[in-house]
């Protein structure tokens, strides 16, 4: 039996809680991650919120990254007006354009592909908008209590 000497065990309350392993070992241990897990695409809450308010996925990611249209256009080497056209909700940029956008925004290209995650019925969109408004109201009320 081989004893690993380059693994650090961190104890909490007298019991092993964490194991720290060298990065190379971590990579070899995680190689077998299922392809389904690797292929999942995640969207931050704020990006979804921008979309629910009517922004395209491109505009939502740009706003999430706190960039102006001009900032992103400069990164892409295009004009601000071309960027504005790309952000229209009915715009369907080519794959190579999406790839450049993803690189400029520091995200995976799949995070720029329109999916059905928000193209549900108007009834569902209204319910989601109502829920967001309710959350915003709660935050406002909490903020008011803290300020007093």
C-alpha cells in the first residue's frame, strides 16, 4: 500500500474535514467527470434578470460584466452601432461572432446561445417578472430597516 505524503488533511473539531492535494493530482482525480456535468451551462441570476426585463442575452452579459456597448465594441474591433445591432433581441449572430463575443466577455460560447430557458409562455414570463418585483420589494424594505 502506498501512503500519500503530499496530501494535507485539515481537521475541524478533531475530525478530518478537508483534504488538500497537489493540483496535478486533482486534475487526474477529476478526469472522469461525467460529460453531462461538463456540458452544463450556467447563467448568473443577474443575467437572467436582465433578460426578463427585455434585454438580449448578449446585452445581459455585457451589463453583467459592467461594460458599455462602446467598451465591448472596442474589444471586438467594431463600431458601437454594430454592437447595438448585435444586441437586438431578434439578432442572430454567426457562430464565429458568438465565439469572439464569448472571448471578449470571458464566458463559454454556450452561454451566448439562445435557449428555451426564457422563451416560455408569456404567462410564465409574467410570473417570473412578478417574482423578481417581489424580491426587489423585499430588498428595498430590508434596506429601509437597516437605514433607520
